[in-house]
C-alpha cells in the first residue's frame, strides 16, 4: 500500500516533470542507464550536475560583473552549462541558456544579465523539484524491498 | 567462420544481437572495443562512460585533451577509437583530432552541443570520422565500432593490394560505400581512378576486426619525404606503391603510405576550401595546360588542378592565365621551381626555405625576400610556372600544417619561410624591419591552419587533389613563393599558407628574368605575401609592402623579362589596387592576385579596384607602392599579353573593373627598393 502509493506518487511526479517541460528525453536515457550495477546512477549524475553548475554559475556571475564584459568568455561558460544541462535533459534550463547565448553573441549586456536571472531561476526550480522527486524515488525503492 | 561473423557485425546495428559468442575474440567484436572518451564536462563524461559501458565497450575517460594525447602516445595501440568533445579549455577538439590523426591514425569521433553546419563541416574537414550532437544518445554510440572496422578495412585492403593495383586508392573503393554511412561523411572524394576494381580481394577481408597493424609515426622527416615523393609523382599520379618506392624507407608499408595519403589528400582538400568542384574539372583543366608547361607540368598540373578544383581559379581563367603566362615564352623554359626547391621547402629542418635554390642559375642571389615570410624565387624566367610558387607554398603549407603536432616547429619554420632566401630586394630596410611582425602573424595563422589542415582524414579522403588553393597563376619563373593566402577563406585563418595562392598569382607574372640578377630590386618580392599576411593578421598595412611591390623592374630586364615583369607588375599592381574587400572572396584567383596586393593596398589606402590606374595612383599617394620603371619602355607596354592575364583574372572579379592595361606606371618610382 505504502509502497504502491509511493510508487504511484513517483510516477505522477515524474510525469508532471516531463509534461511541464522541466525534463526531457535525455533524462529518460539516464534512467535507462541505471541498473543493478549502478543503482543510483541518476542521483550520481544529477549531483555531479549540481556541482558543475554551481561552478559555472559562479563563473558567469563573475564574468557578468566584470567590466568590460568579456562576451567570449561568457559564451564559453554558458556553452558548457548548456551542454551539461542538456545532457541530463534539463529542458527549461537549456532553453534559457540558449536565450542567454543569443544576447551574448549580440553583446547585449542588459539582455545577458536579465536572461541569466532566468537561467538561475529555472535552475533553482529544477533543482528543487529533482531533489523532491529523487527522494521519493529513493523512498519508493526502499519501501519496495521485501 | 570469421567471415560469417564478420558479416554479421557489419550488417547489424544492434550491438548485442548480432554478436556471436565465439572462441575467437573477433567474434565478440565489437565487444571490448577500446574507447577513449575525452570531454571536459564531468557530467557528460560520466554519462558517456556509462553509455559506452552499456554497449560493452572498454572505456577510458579523460577530461583533458593533453592527458588523452599522452595516454595515446604512451600506448599507441591501446585504443581503437577516440571520442572527443569539440569545445575544451586546454585544447581545441579539432586540434586534438589532428594530432591523433597524424600520430596515431585512430578514428576520431567529434561531439558537441553545437550543431551548426560550419562546425560539423570543420569536423569533416579535419578528418573526424563522425560528428555527434549532444546530448548524445546511446543509440549513436552503439555503432561507433563501424568506424574502427572501416578504417581497418581500408588499411588492410591497401596492404593486400600492394603491388597489384597501381592506383593505390582502390581500397577506398570498398570503403567508399561504407564510409558514406557515417553521418558526417560526405561523398565524393573518390577519384575516377578508383573505379576500376576488377580484383575485389576485399570481399574476403571480413575479418578486419582482428587486424592490428603497427602504427607508423609520421615524423616530420618522414612526412617530408612523403610529400616530396607525392610532388614528384604529381598529386594525381601519386599512388601509394610509387610513393613508397620513391620514399624508400625501410619498414614502411604500402598500407602506411596509403592511409597517410588519404589524410594528406583530405588536408589538401581542406586547404582548398573543401571545394565543391568536381574532380573532372581538374582533369579536364589540366590537360591542355600540361603540355605547355613542360617541365613544370607535374607541378603545374598539381597547382592548376588543385586550384581549379578548389574553384579558386575558374577553369577558364586558369586556362587563360596559363596561356597568358605562357604566352610570352621567354626563352627560358626552365621551371622556376624545380622540384628541388620544393624539397627544400619541405625541409623543416631547414629554416631557409630556399625557393631560389632551384634556380641557381637564375639569380639566386636574388632571392628577394619579397615578403617577409614569403620566399620568393626571383626567377628571372618568366614562367608560367605559376604553380610552382603556389605549389611550393602550398606544399609548405601542407608541410607546416601536416605537422600540427609539431606546432612549435611550425612557427619557427614559418618564420623561416618568411625569410626566404630571397635576397632582399624587395625587402627594403623598412620591410626587413618588419619581418618579425610578419612572421608571427603568419606563423600563427599558418600554424593554426596547419593544425587544422592536418590531413587527418579518417574517412577515405577524397581522391581529388583539390589541393590547397594554389594559385595556379602564381608562379612564374620568379615565383615568389609566398605563402599564399587563401584569400577567400580567410581572413586570418584557415589555411595558413593559404596565402600562397594569392601570392603565387602575383608572382608568376613577374618573370624576373634571370638576367636580373642582383639587379633585381626587390621586384619580385611582391608584397602579396605581405598583404596576405596583413590581411590575415589584420596587420597594419605596412608600407613596405607596397614598396616591395614596386617591383623593380630593372632595366636589366629584357623585353622578355619585362613582359614578365610587367605582367607581374600589372598583376601585382592591379591586385594591390583592389581593395581587399572587393576582391576578397570574389574569386579565388582574383583573390590571389588581389589579395596579395590589396592587402597592402588596403593599408596604404584605398586602392581602388576599379581602376588600375587609380590603384597605382593611390599606391603612389600612399607612398607605398611605386613601380619604378627603370627598365626601358617595355615596362609598361600595353601589348604584353598581360591583357590576357589580367582579363582573365579580372573577369572573375565582378567588382573589379576589367583590367585596363592602363596602369599608369609612369611617374612611379621605386623607393627604397633594396637591391
């Protein structure tokens, strides 16, 4: 019961994450890669993503605050960030990164600053949701043991 | 047994379904395929590793290109395939690709979140055997073994056929179809020669997966020998067997040569801008011209073909140019750029590219260092050897390029090149003073290009030698072998010596006659090369360039030479006149010419392409180029065949007014032409 309910909740949440566009196909690939040999693969990857993202976000902040703004460097950082967020299927975050890069290539500082706020916001939302989701997954997995 | 299981591998894309558990290791292929994956993004790296493990490959991951390279170097046969990200902080993925291609000859798959066409194209031209867009799906990774097999098949085939088929690229025939299955591959590098494949021994070669060939390291010396042999044979006729014979290196197999040749061709092709010109263009184009060039034929053929192939020089103009160039046969039949020179050029160890060496008889002493870096052979002979210059330059480029791994060497080499032995005539003191500047920019772009140009073609590179866009026009006897800039392509980038083509065009015309020996004042040193460099490097235009251009048509020149000079001058001037903007990209040949010139023109000032006169005038105004006519009369006669040449060149450039032979040389004076 509990287990079933948990599993049901997990399934619902997962579905909504996809339906609402927070997650995309690559995330499914990650889930499929998870197996007995790597039972926590998804969590590991997501954690790695958080760490790397924190670093990149910091770099971008720094670059945005320096004057004059080095747009090439900014684009570089954002390219990396976009790469890793797309690898885990973070759809909304990736989209915001794309917007940012457009402002960046136009060397539009204002646009960059604004869109970066969006990037950070989407990142924060996704992170929160993923943490909840993955915790539920863990609970369901634990409860499954019988 | 092997063949059947081999076929199974080939036919299925499902990694597990098609494999047969068998005793032979080959049966398990691609299980255990040793993959090296390089990506600075830790998230992606981990995901890829997991995916590859799921495909039952043996994975080694690496987050730095340098580390990957040293791993590969330490254990050359320790990996079967490399997957690398394009965008990495410590080394550009394409650079890594080239290194691997040159040193280890492994198939390399590029990947990037960037799916822009030009980036993907870059992957192709640099020799990547595939290009994956991130995020990478596991399905894309399941099939990477095909690149390993394909490569081995090619090499095996070549090995098998050593000694039989003359056209050594037969192996490509078989792999041709296979090659095209790769997403990044494109069609048409087959040369017509490959068509005949009567003996199809390759069909028996299913078991290529178990083939392990020792990897040959193509050192600088070895590559030089290779290029020399290729040039000697003529790029069209350069088949692995013959190259091998010419090279005469013990222990080198035909298959080694063949695979290296593939890469080299790819490199050439890439230099030519990945032209979309059918190879037939080359063939048809060259034939009529070959005869005329006589001794130059092999070189010319190459140049013209490559130039033509690259579309830089429209066939028509090419023919015209050649005709024009040849039109005034000077009594010298000598080819300004004997093969000897080329060999020299390729000699990395020899910092002095002695372009002029070949023409010892000619005023070698006059090696005018027209361009700081441009070796110019002041060959008094006017020659239609345009190609020479271009070719040598091109070769140089290639030389440089192909040793991307020796980047450090490249720079010095380039530098060397920049100081041709030419005797400075063209180099004024001022210009001499600039060489370092020149060189460095030159070095850089070249270097980068070189690396880029690494002929690491993993997929059967095309057969056509659409070589670097040599400017066919360029080199006439005096051939200033300047590293031609690929004007169209560049600016500032692409083929380092791309500039050569452009320059070559200028040069040819300048037939500095042999008579002019020490008298030749920096004539040949057309700046084109300078220009190119400038152009490339956004250098501030230097006046010296123009000065150089002021070709010193010395009086000593005979009419022949004059003509040559004149042509040259015209071409040079005209070119200079052309604003870079206009000329750029307009036309390859034009670029060559104009590029060379206009770059200086630009700097000096608005050389107006529209009017040769204007150009000259403006040049004068700027005080840069002055064409001094020490030579009597003839210098500026209108009746040179230059018309033909110029027309040919100019026709291609819409923006450029038809060449008027009215270059108003009168009144120009040569300043500071060191002699």
